[in-house]
C-alpha cells in the first residue's frame, strides 16, 4: 500500500466521522413514571423537544398534548385531568399562552374562554354556566376594565368581530 492511498483512506474516514458528529440527531423519546407507565413521548432534536409531544398522568391517562419548537410550546395544546376530561386548550406562541383559550368545568363543559397575550388576559373573557353565557369581561394587560351581565348591553358596547 502506498502512503498516498493510506492518507486518502484516513482523510475519508475523518470526514465521515466529522459529518456524523455534526449531524443533528432527531429521535423519538419515551420517558416513564416510577410505576413503569408512560410519562411522555415525543421528538427530540439535538437534545431539545420538537414536533408533537404527549404527556401522561401516572395512571396512564393522557394529561396534555401539543407541539414544541426549539424546546418551547407552540401551536395548539390540549390538557386533561386524571379522568381524561378536558381542563383547557389553546394556542401557544414561543412558550406563552396566546389568542383564545377554552377552560372546562369538571363535567367537560366550557365554563369560560379568554383572550390571552403572553399568558396574560388581554381582551375578552366569556363566562358560562351550564353552557349558557352568563357574563363577559374585558381585560387590558391582565387588568379587568369592564364587565357585562347581559348579552344585549355587551353587543351595544362592543364589536362582535373583536371576539374572533
């Protein structure tokens, strides 16, 4: 074997090794509770949560599900209690609750929905009892600035397009 051929093989091997080390690893990860039941599952890219994830209570029931991007919650998320009843759902942007969020009572019925900005009430909150609208509130940067107890007065003072 010539020295030139030996150097070429060595150089090729080093390039392959460097390429494999620098390549980002996209793996599906599962974690388990101490009782052996699934705790979480989802995609990890270079050690950081990404894409779709599911989390479970120690009973095995689903507790939450949604997307990550670069380790932060993104897009639409769903949350559930120990009995698989929904507790809340809504949008995340860069790890912060944003836009409309729905909150449920213990029977799985919406009891209020609120507009949020970076996890703080900012806009309207509509409150329900037995699925009937009972009041509305308006918030600015987490501070309540107005409340209505009948829909007619709310409609007179607000544009319904603001509820989108």
